[in-house]
C-alpha cells in the first residue's frame, strides 16, 4: 500500500469513528485488586460495548451519526434504581455518587455492574452534558471490595457446584468500565474527598479533570497486596506525572496527601474542604454550557495526541473543524459573538 492509499484508508477509519461505524474490541485481561482501606478484589466479567467519543445530530450539511438510543430527561435513571450508587441530574449535569460508605465506597460486584450501566447511559444521552463522579460520606473510593468474596461464598454455600471463573476472565468487566468511562464523549470530573486508592484512584484518573479537597489522599496500593496496577493505571498514571514518578508511586505503593498530589500534577486542583462542592459545581456548569460536539471532539483529539504524528493530528483537527462548521452550534456561536451575548448550545 503506497502512502496515498494508506492516508486515504486512515482518513476513512477516522471518519468512520466520528460517524459511529465500527465494532468494539475487547481490551486486555488481567488480575484483580485489593486495598488497605477496604480489602478489595475484582471478581467480575462482562463484554465491551461500543462507546464512541462523538455524536453529531443532523443539521444542514453536517455529518450525521445515527444514535442507537437517545436518553431523555423523562427516561433518565433515578437514585432509586441503583443499590450502590446515587444518580442525580440537574441542568445537564449528572452526578454519580458511589454509595458504600461502610466500605469507604469500595466497589463490589453490584457497584461494578451499576457503574458500567450508568457510564453507558450517559454516553448515549443527548441531554447529559457533564458527568461528575464522587463518593459518599467523606471518601471517594478505596478500590475493589474483597470482603464481598466471603459474602458470595456464604450465599452460594449448599448450592449446586458452579465451575469457578479464572481471575483473568473476571477482569474483563473492569476493562469494559475503564474504556467506557475514558471514551465517554461528555467531559467528566472526579470530585475527591478522603481516600482514592488502587482502582479508585485510577477511576479518578480516568476522568478528564480531577479536583480534590485538602483531606484527600491517594495511593496506587496494589503492590502492598502482591498485585499489579490495574484499571488503566499503567497507561493513565505516567501521562499524569511522568514515567519515573509513576514507577515510584506504583512500586513503593505510598499514600500521598493532597499537597503532594497537587505538586506532582496528579490532580488538577486542590481546594479547601468547604469549597470543593462550589468549585466543582462552577466547572461543571461551565462545561455543561459549552458546545457538546466541539468539546467531545477536542477531548478525543487530546486523548489520542500521544498516538499520532503532528501531521496526523493536524489532519484530525481539520476533519473535526469541518464537522463543527456544519453544526448549528457553531453558527449560534458566531451570531452570539456579533450580537455580544452568551451563546446557547444545543448539541446539534
């Protein structure tokens, strides 16, 4: 294949991604996780569903992606539908609170299932503009809950023998959740109080922005349990703090405080405890008021920036900008600029 054919193929693949054409691939499988604050274990299995980083609604000559489903306010989930999560919607902002405070919000099988469900739901919604992920009662998430292993053993005692799943297979659901969160087209914010450890920390790092208060503390705790880093940490952490610092945090498994986390660039901001909600509300409100299509494409370009050459990045930018100029939102932004008013973006 010559250069011209290769470039044409690559442009076709990119356009296909923007339009929602293609199929998902399963990610790697790997071992489970435990943590100091809530001894944890990933014993889960699932299949990856395609979650694309762009949705374009028909308008004029704009490129159109067919929506598999279009979640509306009337069909949105409510907190009562979940056992381990509190889900709240307000003005395009979806706040997902992990709610197992007796285990420092460690994720059991039910929580993993529910996180995957809500991440997919938000990804497919045209009314949800921003996701805020947080934890209940003063902690973010201490990772995965190995305490649930005893509960499952008790619940199945006396039942017909079921062949055990190898842990390598059980990690497939973690892959699904991590990819779904990272591929979500909407901007995401992790709001961290207290502990964010192991898979909990890497879940926070999977969000586009990470804001913690001055009580927050962070740890890649895996090595203390004889385990390797997971939930995308081997990919996400070096991109946040650099390779050598990532090795220090992972191999020594130290717990660092909010001040150090901010100093090394692990988080975007650290704010006083009493100001965390107001600060995140401000950022979420600003993002919710932004142009959804343009923000989704900028997010995709940045996420992909380390995987392409400058020439490829410029080509991707050109294609994304061409999509923008076919949308009603860009026309609205131009009119608002001329009329000296704030634009009202509708995601189309």
